[in-house]
């Protein structure tokens, strides 16, 4: 029997995806550069389904049904190129290489163009949900050709997570679109996590609640509109007690956040696209700032804000304001992410169904949340929706939340509690709702020092003022 699909790269992700496929009845060829991993998979999990272990690249390729479907789950970057270079010469026209790793979308675009010339479909698939998702149902964001998705889609839709009977896998768009959307997913994840962390910090420092009490607050919030995987696990982490010291776990963890890079890619790419993903950027910079230990030592002696203890009823009122601020900021963070995908779709010619993107993020991935169902509905109802805030339901909620949102950001500033993501989200809201922006002054400055010209509100054309002789008539250039 020939295999329906082959997986090469059998570290945690590849092994679990191969098992997921086999458990769903597919015959899966398995291969790894170091054969011991293949052997280990067969020994431990071989009974779970039909696997065809292959030691050499040739055996692996020969084990596959045509058109061949070969999935790569190796380290992103040079390792992925090395594996493509090894296998592509063994493939035939019409075969498919799927890269399920965390590739940068620009690499995926390059690889797709290169392999397309050789008649091979290259499918960059963003796989979210970590090892657990890979095994039990990930969210899969698939790029590449429609023809390839027609063949691979049923397979991805079978092994992906499901919400209300719908699969969390879809064809996002051509070439790098799948990996792009996965990257933005991770950027939104950074923002979501940072916003939750800021909410915790404010509840702790301003309202003086203990981690266990804050865990209870998050549990309550998780029953409402903030219902999400991240809120749920936050409550778990906050209620955890360190076994060694008996102290809250969150108090014994070093406060320097790590990052593997996809949040950073989102921000770097956003700069290139001129997409103002400020909340995602602040979340990424907040992680970077937390790791600047020398700077933190230098700043630590400097004065902070006013300490005004809150009474119990004030603390309760503040808690409800923080819920509003968290929700409003979250809507902004997601809106920024979707805007960035829209900007990229225009730049790269991707025809993206935003409702479908929100739909496949409802399950299997880290940002899964009840809220995504509403985003999906909003985009399905109005496929040209420019912003979530253009949808009456969201607009109404933000209108209701804006006063408490401002109160929370102002309280954070007065008390000296850092809330960079809350503040960035609010500034973004105020920037985009402003009648007039001081960008007009920037244009004046640019024209002054660099003769960069400006447009006028009352006439067509590009103008330059002779700043050395401002009374001379401006030139229409
Ligand atoms: P790793 O990213 O740790 O990569 C290990 C695998 O790459 C092994 O199979 C290793 O083979 C293989 N490999 C390397 Br390294 N260099 C190679 C080369 N030059 N030629 C052939 N094979 C090579 O594995 P992972 O943690 O399972 O992740 C796999 C992919 O999935 C990565 O792109 C990762 O970024 C992504 N990922 C996604 C998530 C998620 O939540 N979506 C989570 C974790 C990882 P060896 O056994 O011979 O050394």
C-alpha cells in the first residue's frame, strides 16, 4: 500500500501531525534525517494507525501515492531549504510539498515561485496550536494554489480542530498567504497576552487583589464576552502555588519574557506595509523591555506615581472598568491584525475571505475565543468591512467602554503602572476617530526642511511654500 501523505521531520510537531493523520485513517509515510526518531515513532505509536517508515529519501518518496504529498515539519529557515533541495529533485510534475513549519512568508513566496517553475506545488501551511494541537486538532492556514488545496483540503479539514461542526482549516490565498496569516495570528496572540498581563498588573497594584483573587476575576470574565483559551489558562497560572516556597507561582517566576520571533516578524513586516499595528508592536516591545535588566536597574530608583489606596467598593468598580478596557483594547488589537492582513492582501494580490480567517481561529489555535465568532459573523455579513468598529455591534460596545477605558489608562499613568498595550490601543482609537490630525503640521515641517510639498484641503495639487520668503506665493508643483 502506498501512503496518502508523507511527513518528514519527526520532532514533536511532525510526530504528532503524523499520528493525527494516521489516527484519522490515512496511511502515512514517515521519515526523519536521523533515523532513530522514525524508529522511536514506530515503536511508541506504530499501533495507532498505518505508518510506512522510510530510512532514505528515495524510499520515502517511493512510498507515496501520486500526486505525491510530502509534508515538511523541520526547523524553519535553512533546514527547510535543505530538505526541499533534497526532495524536490526526486519529485515529478504535479507533486506537492507542504511546509507546515513556522516559515517566514517571504521565504514561502520565494520557495513557491521556485518550485512552481519546476512544476511542483509548494504549499506553505501555518499550523497553530503547538504540539497538543498538532495531535488533537490544529488550526491550519493554508497558502499555495487552489488546485493544491482541492487535493489537500479534505485531509487538513479532517485532522484540524472543529467548531460547531466546521473545520478550522481553509485556503487563505496564493503563495505565502497562509504563513502570513499565521504570523499575524501570533502577533495578535502577543497583544492578547500582553493586554491580559496588564489587566492583571492593574488589578494587583491598583485594586490590591491577590493572584488567587485575580484568578477568580478572570474565571468570571471567562464566562462573558472575554471567554477565551488565554483567559482560561491565565486563571490557571494565577491560581497556581509554587510547591517549594508556598508563594504564588507568578511571584517566583523571573519577569523577563522570552520570544521565538513570530511577533517580531509581524512588527517588522507591518513597518514595511505601513500597517499601524501599534498594540501588537507595544506587546512585542514590552517583552523586549522586560529583558533589559541593566536599563531596569538604572531606572528603578526613579520616582513612580501617586499611591492612592482603593476601598473595597472602589476596587470592585475598578475591576469592572478593567474588564471594559481589556475588551475594548482586544477589539483594537484584532482589528489591527485584520487591517494588516488586508494591507498585505492588496500588496501581494491575495483574495482573502476574512470571515473564513476568523472562523478557523475559533478552534485549535492559541487565540481561540468566543469573540472570533462575532468577528466571523461581521465579516460574513459585510465582506468589504473596513474595520470591526464599522460594525454596529462592536461600535456600540466600544462606545459603552470608552469612558472606563480612558479611566483605566489614566489611572495607570497616575499610579505609574505600565500599561503600554492598553494605552496604544486607546491612542489608536483616538487617532483614527480624530477629525483633524497633527499630520498637517508634520507636512509643514517636511515641506520646510526638505521641500517635500503638501496637499491642501481646499484645492487639488502638490504645493511648496518658499519658507525663506514665506510671503512669496506658494508654488503649485
Ligand atoms: P524543530 O523545529 O525542533 O526541528 C527539529 C526537526 O528538524 C528534526 O526533525 C530535525 O531532524 C530536523 N532538521 C533540522 Br533541525 N535540520 C535539518 C536538516 N538540515 N535536514 C533535515 N532535517 C533537519 O521541530 P519542532 O519543534 O517539531 O517544529 C517543527 C516546525 O514546526 C518548526 O518549523 C517550528 O517552528 C514549527 N513549530 C510550530 C509550533 C506551533 O505551535 N505551531 C510549535 C512548535 C514548532 P533531526 O532529528 O535529524 O535533528
